[in-house]
C-alpha cells in the first residue's frame, strides 16, 4: 500500500490492552556531587551524606560521585572560591572569573576540573545528577557570587550539566520523603523515555499511554494539547517529518519530567490512581488508608509505594509512577515495606524547590 494513500485521521492513542508498568531491569546510574555522598571533599574538609536518608533504597541506584573543585587540583582543605561576574555559565565564555581568597584566579583550572568530571559522568553512562545547590561549582539554581553571596544563576559545573541536558536533582530534596518520591518517579520515567524507541505509531502511542497521566499531573494544558496532536498525527513513520515530530515530543516530555509536581496534584493523583486500581482489582490495598482520611506526607509516600507494588504485581499501570525499577524483588504483593522514614512531616507544605 502506498503510504501516501493512508487516511490522515488515525486512531487516537487509546491504551492497547496489556499496557502495564515499565519495569527497568538495569540499576539506574546517577551522578552526585561527591561532598553529598559522604566524601570529605568540601573546601573545609567536611561532607554530607544525603544518601543516608534513602535507607535501603540507596542500593537501587549506582552512584557516581564527582568533585569538580578537586579535579581542578584545588585540594582539600582549600580556600573557598566564588564566581566574579554574572554566573558560572559566563565563566565558560570568558565573561566571568572564578577566584579564591586573595583574588587568585582559578577559572581555567575549574573548567578543566569540570570537563574531567563530565567525562567521568559520560563514561559511567549517567544522564542524571544530584547537585549541591549554592555551590559556585555544582550549584544549578543558586550559586555563590562575590559581593552578593547567593544569586540565582548556575555554578560553573552546574551550567555545564544544564547545557548537557542532565536531569538535575537538588541534594536537599533527598532528605524529604515526598520530594524524593516525586523526583524518583520522574527520574525513572526520564531515563526510560530517553532511550524508548519511537519508530512506529504503536511505540509512540505506547509511550504516551504510559506517561500521559504523569504529564497531566505536571502540565495539564500541555498534556491535553499533546494528546490531541498525537491523535491527529498524519506524518508517516520512517519519514524525516515523523522523526521531527517524535523528537519534539520526546524533548518536550523530558522537559516536563524535569519539573517537580506540587502537593495538591500529588494528592489528587494518589486518589485518582488508587480509585482506578481498586476498580480494576475489585479490592482495596491493605496498607492504604481510605483516600479521604487525613495522613502525613510520609504516610502518603509509604502508601504510594504500596500502590506501585500492588499495581505492578497485577500487571496494571499505576499512572503516578509509570516506570519502576525492578531491583531487589520489590515488585510482588509480598515485597517488604519501604524503610521506615525517620520523621513524619505534616501534610500542608512541600515548598522549597518546587520551582527548581
Ligand atoms: S559542591 Fe561540588 S565542587 Fe564543592 S565540594 Fe561538593 S562536589 Fe566538590
């Protein structure tokens, strides 16, 4: 059949029977500012260990620590450095400088150190990075500027990762169970989508069906418009026009996945998807309170985990977390509860990096 004679109107991207959750078998690899992973590489010889808050879940990822200031040859301990100029991005164009105490210029070394770290991240296959915000090197949305202490532009390494299209997670958000849950589900979806084949209509619609609920939660107007565009797509697979369309879709969807959700949307999503799951299975999930009952964010995250496992065990899509990592036999009705979290956070506020 001549492709040109195919009708332009194609079936909308409704789910084909059998679309279930995506279960990643390979442990995701994530870069991290070394000082956040317990390496004592800060200028004052100190460190943080933000991964401790993840408990056993820490082992569900391969962590690749890097420290651009160490790779610049600045040593530990060292004088703190700051960006003199508009931003760390301007250091790369020569419009800003990095200086230590006493005005010692270290911009060229810093750029070498950043490039060495990026090479290591590429070799390990990372597409995501947990960054120390506020650092003149690793900061992404805040950095240390001379005379202004903290501004909004990225640091020298942060700007490089930003330009490289990394999925960037602020280290502080690993301390909050609900923020981390939100980052993790979007991170897994991002990593899957980055490589998901989109050569046929079935592949495109399969990807959209799995991600559209999350897209609706993150950016409903965009999701609605994209759903309509995909339903009406008239270009043919294998053509340059098709490649252009799917490239745009992939890029825009990955950009949406970088954006944190908000508390009311997470709650709505929980209620909606739990309702769907109950309808499909005909029974409640024992670990989950009735949706209208008050609960803390920490409790909600534990319930979300139970729903993810219950849906996956039934082969059903849980739209709030469409992509899961299969590691350590978590996906079964008998799978253990997640680690107990140390603190119970009251419901109303997530705040912080929602706009990151
Ligand atoms: S913020 Fe980045 S450059 Fe600074 S100590 Fe941590 S890893 Fe090194």
